[in-house]
C-alpha cells in the first residue's frame, strides 16, 4: 500500500472527520506531510494548537498498518480520492462558511462498487422513535425505489433507517447502503447486527472512521453530511422537530440536492419536523417511490403517472346532457317541465336526454316524475356494502 493511503488512514485516526483545516492542509501539502507534521508536533498552516495537541495524543503508539489489518480481517477495503470506486462527483464540494469538509478516505464493506451504486440513489431518513405509520411509509418507499433500480441510503439506526434498509432488502433490484458513525467492526445499534450482515451481503456498509471507533453524538451529525452528499436527494419520512435527520435534509439543501418530505398526521409530534421541512421553499411533498423518482430521476423515463380520480359515469357527458342530469332531483321525483326549467333548456331537449340516462342507470322513473339513481347521484347503492361482503 502506498504511503499516501497509509497517511490517510493515519489522519482518520488522528482527527475527527470533516475538519476543514485538516482537509485544506491535505489539499495544499498532501496527506503524508500533514500526517508527519501532526505526529511530530510541527506547526501546520490553518491548524490550531488545540487540534495539534489532541492529534499528538492520538498519534502516540499508533501505526496505520494495524488499522489496515483490522479492516481486512472484517472484509473491508479502503477507498481514497482517485480510486475508480471513489464517487468524486458526489464527494467534491466547496468549503462554504461553516460547511464540514469532504472525507479524506472511506472504509467500505460489501461487493458493489460505491461509485456505481450512488450514481442513482436516494437517502431515506427519519426518527429513531418512529411510529407504525413512519415504519410503513419508509419500508414501502425503499422497496419501491429499489424495485426501480434506485439504491436506498440511510444511517443504520433504529426506526426509519432500519425500516428503509429492510424495505430495500426485500427487493431484488438496487442495493442499500448504511453509512455508519463508527468503525466497520463496531455494531451500533447492537440489535441491528443481523441487518448489517444482510446489507454487507448484497449492499454496502460505509464509514469515515477506522476500525474500533465508537459512535458519538457529534459523529452522527458529521456522518449525516455523507448520506446527503452521496445521493441525488433526501426524503424525510417522519421526524420530530429536533430529529437529527433534519440535519441531513439541511446538508442536502446546502449541496443543491433535492429535499423531499412525507406528510403525516397533523396531530403527530413525530411528523412535526417533516411538516417543517415541507414549509421550506423548494422542499417537495412525496407520498410514493414514483413521486420520489419523478423528483430526482431521469426526465421522461422516471416520471410518475399523473394521479387520477376514479372514473365517473358523468365522464364524457356533453354540456347539455350534464346540465339536464344536474337538474334531476335526488329524492323527490320531478316532472320534465320542472327539470327543463332548472336546467335552462326546452322540454323537448329533456325528453330526448332522459331515456339514454335511464338506460345508463343514472336516472329512474317514479310516480310523479324523474329522480337520480344512487349511481347518478355519485353515492353507493343501498345495501352495496352488504353485497360486497
């Protein structure tokens, strides 16, 4: 392995992911010089004394070869910028004010090539404390996306993340990717060990952190920028107002990716964050995988069918016939002259129109005149529920 790759492994151990100063120093000086500088306590441009002191503590006794050996033991591989599998178009973003830096390297487990998988992918995120509604929606969205050859990316956490991964795994289509906030050899949450094993069999586990690293609150938030960056867009399925998934949506917005949200019950606190997203300019309301792909997919081939109301017997009636039908009473039968007056047409027209409407089952003749049938009135026939059962 080249010194450049070993240096990137070392830096992933010495400093936290996303550090702007370290990333800039690597771009300017190269990873080897930055690694040696931090290890030796040298001054480096843009790096504070505090960061250098912390890195020096972590560097004591550290040898990147041990991390690489652990990575191989757990079936992982190292990806670095310039590799064929590195998704450069997704992981090269400008460092605007306050933005976290792109990754220096990635640790990956699984057979698919990362760059190929994320070319057509969507993030499905949301609350850990998901409701049955949220779990159902996340699973159905993920299954529908995977069936349409769109990879599902999420964070491997309980709740919406788990539902999204499980839904995608039900499909024989595109794989799913779990972006972790810990090392590949650390299972978090513990209850998802079987899920991660299944993802690694057909999809990808991915992290910026070397083996052995435990998850922390800050690492989850830093991890979220990768979920947003790797995908064409992010769907917030169900989230409270303080849900970490909203940071993923925010980063997606900063990176000019599509941001979508699924509406939920207005009385549910677990949908309040998703509804807040829907009030933001540019956020798209989605309720199905087809609508997600209509937002992020290829023009034409991924367009969702236009929703249509069920066919009505009134469809296709011309203006005059519709006016006569609208003039026929619902309950008390009425004569032809009264119907003609209400419709604003002659009695002759009513006499010509009513027989075809009778044949169509929209009106009926009763003592005293004409009235609408349940079909003509647009309501179920009496006893139809019992008949259907």
